[in-house]
C-alpha cells in the first residue's frame, strides 16, 4: 500500500471542471482530501478486492483514487457528460493499472445492482443553493441501497443529520473526521478568489457491522 502522501501526489494531475454547473454544485475534490478518504477506506479493508462506486464522480477524483488501491471494480457515476469526458482523460493521466467504468446516470436513481462486497465513495452536493437543501440525502439513500459501507463528504455540522439518516435506513456511522475544501472562485456569486470550507467525512456501515468496535 502506498502512503497517503503518495496517493495525493498521484491524484494531483486530476483536472477539474471546465464548465462547472452551479445547480449541481460541481467542485473538484482536493487531492489531499480525496487521498485521506481513500487511504482511510483502504485501511478499513473497504477498497481492495471490492466493487467501489463513486456517486456524482464529476471528473473522477475519488474513483481514480480508489482504482489505485487494488479494487475488484470501480464505477464512476455522473449525470453530466462533460465531466465524464474529463474523467476519462484524467484516467489516462493517472495511468492506473485497472480501468474505471464511467456511467452517465442520475446518482440518486442509479441503475446499478453490484455483485459482491460494495463500497460507495462520494462528495455529494451539500444543498447550499436555495431550493436544493439536503441534496446529499438522496445520495445517502443510493449508498444505503447499493453498498455495505459508504464514505461521504458533508458540510460541517452535518453529524446529527447523517447519523439520523443512517439510523433510519439500517446504518450506523462508525468513523468521522474533519477536513477542509479549498474552493477556487468559479461562479459569479463568489466574491473571493478562493474559499476554505469546513467539511466532515463519515463512514457508514449499512450492513449493521460495527467496524470501530473490532
């Protein structure tokens, strides 16, 4: 297993969105955050030899991190064809030994029924735009439906919501850690050249296992 630092270096070549959509809250996941999430998942035995599904993959950051850690299969799902084209180019940049399956589909109604142990990784929209509150709820619903365990990035202060949703859907938060997203100015309503957003990453066991108690 390579180090978390090495993984972040490998992911640094992953390009972001050429024409980001505000309604989909499209931001590139920073390589260091992606590396932290994937490295943690790998340490928990949630990557190697498993199917990994990246919901709302965008330009492929989390999917490409996962494919570098020996999974059985990686699937990146996104509704927007533009970022998926960039994701395919990013796959060539990363030069992983295995391929990623890029699927154009709605991550909240994904047409997948993976065989075998499955892990979901995702940086879903936070629902920051008016009328789109708790947009991450539907992504969690998909994770509950297709995986035994998921890792997801949420706005800081989401712990109660995530724990409640997990409990209502047969899951349990087993791990959580804080992180920061450094977001560049890319939409007209952004006032600063960059902004740091506090986030939280949660591991949810949807199969009832209590990995933190092992």
